[in-house]
């Protein structure tokens, strides 16, 4: 059904247009006629036509003025001007207003019908696009929560670099920092503990959409899936620190959000809020939010408001220290050594007469990086590795020698971490490649290979692709094709025997795969 508006101050013209359209399109159209510019505007609002034939010269507001008014709220209506005036100025203004066509009276029946058909096709296109957009939006309503849950899961893992950039791109996250809120729910609250956590987690799937909707009323954020009786909320922020007023604002919004949730959902809610951290350290903010929940019985509590919260004295560059550890664990030698130099400059500038304190801090930084590297599997640990650290630092001739020792140890640790990881990855992939080369004729799978080297299939798949440039299946197929070429050069083996000895049970499938890789069938290859 197409809604068509006809506007002309001449009754004969209106009747003629209506008759032509009705006689050719019949029940496909619903037609309304008006004789004034004001009528055009009113019907545009109430009737909401898809197509409008508008005369320029009408009593009161003319056609151009009426179209200008309509275009403020309706950009898609197909408008055709019919005018007795063949003036360039009118046509130019009509073009600027997005008019579909400009017809000059008198207009014959064929032109009217051709223009009408053209307008109907455009209306169909607009409707189809709107329908497609709605379908995409509906799909996004399903997909986006899954992507957000994946992102939350990713940042809470130890290896936060896996897929993080892809998630940030898909979710349009441009900020480098975040604060995490852990939302906890239950039937009731007793001294800061939610009751019937298991029961509530079961019914959480029913109220989860309403929870997401409510949370988004208060924060621009990424919302995780239900984990037990908790939901993790990640709020990206621009700055690495929040002013007092900004922190209080987050607490206030969270309190209001909790009250709104309790008014909309039949459960009790509590929230713990962590401090701002770089996105790759979101897990720390998450742990702080959990601590806030456990160490307080308040409905909403920020980690910094806990009695146990401690800050460095003065203006110690905590973020710079964290970057030092981040670069070190990633084996980014240049970044870690640079941070070491900046940390030493800060200590020297602020405490030039406290050599012993500087020595202790340098040792703490180096040993803490070693420990973190060991925890991440990037370094080996030995009880006697550090026996000369204290002596070397204390016997340094001056601050510059301590700086050199600090930066050199940092460099050695980064190189050690990078080398060990590379060797372990190379060793693991080499074992899998050897396994494939020795067993290609068998039915082997990625799961079997992963079990052999004692890692998950997902990790092996990613690592194998990084190291070899091929997927596990691609490498296996390549090994089988190499064997097939060799066997095909020996006429004592039949095509079926070559198929089986190359690791395939179905000759037809083998032939298709061989042709895909070699460009010819096994028989054609043998003839060559």
C-alpha cells in the first residue's frame, strides 16, 4: 500500500491525477487530496504520505514553502512538483529540497504513470533498507552482549593481550583506562553477604536484559554476562586518575543505579567499585571491587573508601611503576629500560640525599619484576640468583652507577623473558610439527596434538599460526600432499594406495584436495 498526497488548487487537475493513479494502481494506493500549502503540511504530519504531487502556486503557503517545512521532519518522502511555471529558479530550489522530479503542466498520462512507478520503486527501496536495518539492529541486540561478555572475560584473564585490540575495535573503545564495578545480587542481604546466591543466579537469566538496560541508563560501559550471582561492569575512562568530584560522581551514579535495579527487579543488589587502571590491568580493578564488597557491608562501596586502603606517601609515580612492570613482562626492553630511567630520575629529584632508600627501591623494583616474570612463565627461578644484588648496589661508586645497574638488570630480564618465551614456543611448535611429520598418515587432530604437548587446543592453534604462518590443518595437509607427490612418482603404488598412505580414507576427497593444492588430479600428476 502506497499513501499518495495530491496537492493542487485546481479541482480539475486534482480529479484528473486521482483518476489516472486509481485506474492504474487501484487498491495499491490510498490517496488524499488538498488545495493549499497549509493542507500539504497538515497531511504530511497526519497522513504521512510516501509520495506527494505538489503544485507550486497555491493559496497561502506556496508549494516550495510547504516542502521546506516538511523537509525539517521528513527527509524520505518522494515529492514530485507539478507546475505551470517552467522557471529555472523554481527548479533549482526544488532540487536543493530533494524533490524527486519537476513536471511542467500540461502533463500527459504516460509521464504521470512513469513518475509514479519510479517513486514507488524508491519507496520500496527505502522500506527494504529500513527493514534490513531493523534486522541488523535485532541481530546486534543478540550479538553485542556476547561480544561484551567476551571482552570482560578477556580482560579478567592473565594474558590480556589475546584478542583485546579486536574487541576494542568491535566495541569502539578508544579509551586506554577503565574502572570496574562488580554488581552482586541475592534474595536478601545479611551483614554484607547475599543470601540464596545460587537460586538468584538461576533466575538472573530472566532479568539480565532488564539489568543491562538499567545499567546503561547510568553508564556508558561494557557489561559482562552473569557469573554466579555477579555481573562485571567495565567503564572506559580517558584519564589514568579521577578527580575527587569524578570519583564521587561514579559512586553516586552507582548508588542510584542499585536503587533503580531494586525497584525494577525482585532482588537485592550491592556494588563494589575498583580504582582506575589501564585496560590491560583491568583485573586489578576487578579484584579491588571484590575486596570492596567483602570488606564492607555497605550497599555501594569504593575501594579507596576502605579503611585498609593505603596510598603511597607523597606524589610517587605509581602509574610509571606499573608501566615498568607491564613493559618488562611483555619483554619490551626499550620501554622497560626507559621507565627504569624515569623512575630513577624521579627518586633522584625528590630524594637526592636518601641513597639507602633509593638502593632499597631499586632492588625492590628489580626483584618484583623478576617475581612477576616468573609468575607469568617468562623467567626461570633459582634460589641463589640474587645473592650478589645487594652487594653490587651498595658498592656502586655513585648514583649513575646505580642507574646503570638498574637499567642493565632490567635489560637482562627483558631479554631473558623474551628468549625463554620464544624458545618455549619454538620448542612446543617444533614438537607438534614433528608429530605431524611422523603421523600424517593417521587420523590426527588438533585436540590430540594439544594433549600431547599439554596445552589447550585454542592456545596451540594461535601459537602454531604465529610461528609457522599456517594453521594446524594447513600444515597437516601440506605434509600429506608432500608425501602424495612422492608416492605418485613411483608407479608401483596405485592411486588408492597413495590415498591411504597419505592419510586419507576417501579417494574422491583425496582427489579433490590434491587438485586444490596442485592444480591437477592425482592421475594427471602421475602422467606428467
